[in-house]
């Protein structure tokens, strides 16, 4: 078997030019953040940024009673 230098080919099957990292968060991938917190990250998409009007009105009434 002929050995190749580590120039542009690391194995016989893939070269460094074939590795694509454009859409990959390398820090997340390196530390496994997505794997550890995938349930929390999924819940962030479910949280509404604005509360419902009913909740806001109820909160305002409670605040006015205290003041």
C-alpha cells in the first residue's frame, strides 16, 4: 500500500476540499451543545414573545389592586 502525504488528502476516500463546513456551527459541534440542550432549544421555538391580551389585562388589574 502506498502512503500519501497529509497535503490535500487525509484518506484515500475523501480530500480536505470535500469537507464542507459552511452551514455548521463548529463551536456547537465541538462541545455538543445541541446534543445536550436539544430539548431546551426546541422549547424556545414554542415560547411566545408577546403575552396574550387576557394575561396582560389580568396582570394590570392585579397591579392596580395593590397600588
